C-alpha cells in the first residue's frame, strides 16, 4: 500500500487526507491535538493513523517519522502545511525521504514561491511541488478560502503534479 504523510491534516487539509485514503494510500497525519486527529482517523480506520507530535521539535519529529516509516513503509507522497515561522520542520521531513517521493508544499497567500523553493535543499529524485493559497471573490469582495476549497485545491494539485498550483486568486 502507498504511504502518504500529511502535515496539517487534522485541520484545513482533513479533506485531502480523507481523499488520499479513499484512493488507496495509508495516510499518516501529523497533529498536536489528539482529539482533532482522533476525530479524523475515526472516519477511515485502518487507512488513517495519527502521529501526535509538535513539528517544532526536530528531534521528536524525526523520531515520529522514523516510527511511521517502520510500520507503514517509506513515504510515497507528502503534503505539508507548515507555519512559516518554523524554518526547520520541512527540511527535517525532506531529509527523511527517499527518491521518487512527491512533496506538495502548501504556501500561505503572502509567500513568495521562488524564495521558499530557493531556501530549501531538495534531495535528489524527490519531486517538489508548491500549492499557493489565495482568496475567492464573492459579490465583488475578497474572502479567505474555506477548508474545503483548500483541500480540494490540494487534491487538484496532487492530480495535476504541476510545479506550482494556485488555489483561488493570487494576493500579489
């Protein structure tokens, strides 16, 4: 069975995690809130598993990733929504990957995709993709994306496998 890792999967990426489980992945979900992660994993027992860790703690994150890979195998796909103030979490995840893994890095609306990409060391043969979040226009007014719109946009990005996908309209 293919193995996916979703960081942010119990919040705005819950729909993405459930979709991955539906299309045949075992999905390991990183979260800090046991109750939220449990509510999600209960929706697809056997296909979704919790990794309860604060990704701000590199040592514990690395250990949790190792345990997950030991049980479910290497990650074939990673979806990562990591707060921009946590500089070491994605490099920690990237260093644990083997070649052939697709990484979908979800970026906030104010992120500069080129700057983010240039600040990372991507392992050889890891396919790095970016998903930039934007906004929607309703009755002439801007509004933030809903969790469903974000999850749907990330699913679309996974299906299309483009280097950069925009969900909604760009803020810049």
